[in-house]
C-alpha cells in the first residue's frame, strides 16, 4: 500500500483515481484506510488525517466460536442451526457420547422421530407436518415389532378431524371417486346403458344413448322445423349428463348451407339459434347435478360400507395435510 500511496496518493478524496469509485469493490479497498476528519481553526476548513486501518496490524474479524453443548437439547439446537438437519454424529461429538446413546435419548424424549420410509431421523416439527395420514399409514404398516408406536401416537394426535360422509360433496363430474357412480345413477334413474371414462381433463362416454322420446332430455322444436334432417334438435339425458360433468353447455343452434336450404339472395349459409332451448339445456344440466347429489346422499345412507369408503377416500386426498410449525425450542437464543 505504501508504494501505491507514494505514487498515486491516498484513496480518500483523491481526484486522480476518482474513477475507481465506480467499481463495485471500491468500498472494500477504501476500507484499508482510516480517515479522521477535523476542522482547521485557522483556515476554517475540514481536513482529513489518513492512516492505515487495523487490517494491517491486528485481527479485524472474530475467530470461530467454539461450539459447546451440555445437554441433548443443546446438541439438537446446534445441529439444527448449524447443519439444518439431525446430525447424530455431530451431536455425539459435542456431548462426547456414543451415537447410539444420543439417538436413543432423542427418540425416547420424542425430540425426533425415525421416518419408516427413509430410515432417517426427522425433527418433530417436520415429521408431524405434511401428509400425516400417509405417514401414519406407513408407520402402522411397519410397526410389527412396536418400534414405531410413538410415531403412531404422535401422528394420531395431530390428524385433522375426519369429515363425515354426510358432509362431503360429491359433484357430478367429480374426479376423486369412482365413475361407476355416474353410470349407476343414470341406470337406476333413467334406465341408461352408458359408461363414463376420463381422458386428460375431459370426461367421455361410451354406450347406447336413450331414444329421442325418452325422458330427461331437451328438445328444440325450432331447430326441428327450420333445420334439415341432419340438424341436431334433441339432447338426450346421457349427453346432458356428460356436458354437466365437463361443465360445457351445448347450444341449441345450427348452421344451414345453401345446398340444404332455400337461402335468400346472396347468402350461402344461415344460422338458426333457439335461445329458449339453450336456456332449457342449462337448466336441465343444473337439475341433473342436483339429482345426482340427492341420489348419492341416499346411496350413502343405504350403504354404510360405500359411505365409509367414500369418507376414507375423501379425507385421505383432501384432509390429510398439517402445516409446518417451527419448534421454538430449537431456535437459538440470539434470535
């Protein structure tokens, strides 16, 4: 630094090297100088006294703090703050104990739990959060020798309350229960012989739809009278059910080409739209949704086994997660 100062001068208020101030690392270099400013009583100007900073003569950063732990809680706290995980060997080293003894005490005091899936130790807050129903199922399946009994008891204590089947909504087109319910609904109520299956995000249908005179459908007299033999003017109950399941309402309209209809001069196509029938389609779809809900409620009352399966499936899929809540006892005191 002496060579630099002799050639260019000090960093402080040096116009010759002011371009260096634009460098992102300039402040790190400027810290090599200690600047003391004072007012000159004679000239009434601010003057600066520049000298080498402590960097050249002594330690400016403190050394690494020696980690100490006297209890298993201290060791666990340090492991989480320094390693961000349960490190049995690290804790054992701090306490000058065997790893097996440390793990046994951690498990006995339920500061941690051994995950049956990974075989690793997890802190209490992490293990008792997330999909706790799935974790409980795994622990119960692997508890032949009783080593996961504490896991089971702890997970059971944080399970979200089970939502009973009579409070569960089963919408027409729902994807979390068997599509056989849709088939059985139409078969029992309307005598239909169709099946439903899902491809991607859409429901599809196979089977024999009801004839035009069958009940449950919607018919457009306007399209029948104004359209051609190829114009669709009737929507069966199966078609309306499928539309309701996909939440897409068909429109009662048709486009007739010149070859099919006596067009006005200069026109090649004409569009026929039956707004009344379109509204009837939407209303019928809403009715089918209500009918299915009522039918499902009745089925659940008549068949306790099916109700239990539906309840189990719903809760496992939508009512299994517990939010993560940090364990305050593991937070270092200086926080």
